[in-house]
């Protein structure tokens, strides 16, 4: 029988627990994969406030993007011009509860049960990894789950993680659907290469609330950009992610871009919705459930192509919208980039044609190399668009590679062992 619980939580067997430090808790029987057999369930202590979470001792390695420039046939190659160190101060499920979330749709871990995981020692462990590294770039906080979720007030993982990067000279950027705490301003101002990023899906308030029920109100985010970030000269990048044509309109997004410019945002990233083919029917059903038959049908009609093994929006519409966005951002003196957008026929990234900034995420961030005092320093000779730019510019001789590392120029999917190599000795 086909699995029916994509994009929603599985039912959970629960047992009474107690109260610890004024926080109620229960025993949950959790599977490490969705649809786990009963004999493979694990009994887990779950704290219920401010949102369900469990404490784990984990060792999550720092790494770069999961895909390289060169992948086997049938696997989409890395399209992103922004180098980054991926972090996860909180794991499992995200309490923002976005209705389209590919993380909460994941098949492994605690995601299928709507449970957040936290390792209170995570920042210290990341600091130990940074001490072993010879080079790096922005700490991406976080590409997986909301960094400013309710339990941040208890564990302060995001705040402490930020300090591990900045005290070693590395820049950071936050990706959030919430209003960042006051302390983030100080952290962002420590490096000219740090910046703030928000994920926003539409200017339509009703649609916005239905799709991301736990997100901060749109006006609050716009006011934060206008009153807190822009006056301080903090670069602001926006992910309009995902774009759901039929649920949102082209006019909705044009209005959003215009309002972002008025508030002082610098850059916009566009990403059309996609999901693994096995969950596509559930994605479509979710849109019918939330928005009714008319919008549901329009979305289904647009959500009809498979590119690189995932279901996405038909290319003719994607290109038409992106051409509109490119013209508008140019007129408004903003820049734009794409996130994992591919040509339907060739399965090659269309990012180079539409990216008008130095990097997909916006501002130029060069490689940072550790000095003999253990502090990372920006190497200003790094090309504006990083390692992927070097390779795609056909620089083939080590004599002409700016950083003199032919390995980095290959744009690999970097793992911890790679960051510990000193390519300049």
C-alpha cells in the first residue's frame, strides 16, 4: 500500500511522563524512519513546552553543499555560487509548520513525528571543528530548520553557535521566517561579509498565514528590515521560496519585491516549488485542502514537470516569471539569484543567466584562510562568485587559479576532511 503520510505527521503512541523544571514531558514511541514497524520504534523522552522537543547527543559535521559541480548522470549538479558552511543548531522537525516543507517531509529521523531535536553541546562541538579547519566561509544558520524557534530562549544554540564563528573571524548569515533577536545585530556587524536573510513566500497575507502558520507577520519582517537592518547598513537578502504558481500570482510576487525594495532589502532569491515524485500527490492534495478547488486545480496544472528526478513547475511559466523578476529587480536597482533551478531538457542550471549579483545569495563573500594565530581572514583575491565561478570560467592551469588550489576549483561537495587540508603550504 502506498505511504499516505507525506507532508503530515504520523500518529504517535504516547505514555504519561511527568514534570521536570516546570516543563511537562511524555514518552513518545518514535520511528527513525517514516512508516517504521512497531518493533523498530524507540521510546523517547519528549518535553512539551514551548514546543515538542527531545535532547540528543549528536555529532553533526560541518560541511559544504551536498552536491558538486560534477555528478553522475541523473543527479543534478550543484548550481549555487555561494560557498557556505551548513549548520543545524536545531534538528528534526521545525515548529514554523510550513505546509510545503521538504525538511518536515523527510523520511528519516524525528521529522515525521513533528519533533524538534536539540544537542545543548552543539555550538561547542562546532567550535572544536572550526579549530581543526584551515579555511572556510560563511556559517549558514540555518538551511534546515528555523534558528530562532521557541526553544532558542532555553538553549541559546543559535546565539552560541554565532559566537563560535565570529570570534574566529568567520562571517555568518541567518535564514529565518521569524524576527531575529536583538543580539543578532551585534553579531552581523562583526564582519562586512555577514548578512541577514529572510524566507518569505508572498505579499498576500491570507496565503502567507496558511502556508507558514508559525512565521512572523509579513509587516513585522518588513519593518525590521526598514528600522533595524537598513539604517545600520546590514545587507539583506530575501528567499522567495518556494514559489507556488496558482496559489500565488505573478502580481503577488511583484508587489512583494516592490515592498522589499521600499524597506531597504538588497537582493532576492527565487525558487519554484519542487518535491520528490513520490510525495507530489500529497503536495497537490495539500494545496486543494488549503485553498479550494479553483486554486488547487491551477496549481496542479502548473506543477506538472519532472526535472532531475523531482516534480516541479512547468518551465514555460518559470522562465516567463523569472524574466519579469529580472526586469523588475534591475529597474529597482536590486539584484537577484536562483536556487536550484534547472532546464527541463538539459537538466543544466539556469542560474547563470538570471543571477545578477556576485553570488546566488547576494553579496560577494571570499574564502577565509586561517592565519598562524587561529583566526580566519578573508583572502581578497578570491573571485566574486567563488569556486564554481573559477571552474565555469575555464581556468584550468594552477598558475592562473587565483587561490592556487586546483582542488577547490573543482567545486567538490566539501566534507570535514577537506577543510582540514592546508592547500597553501
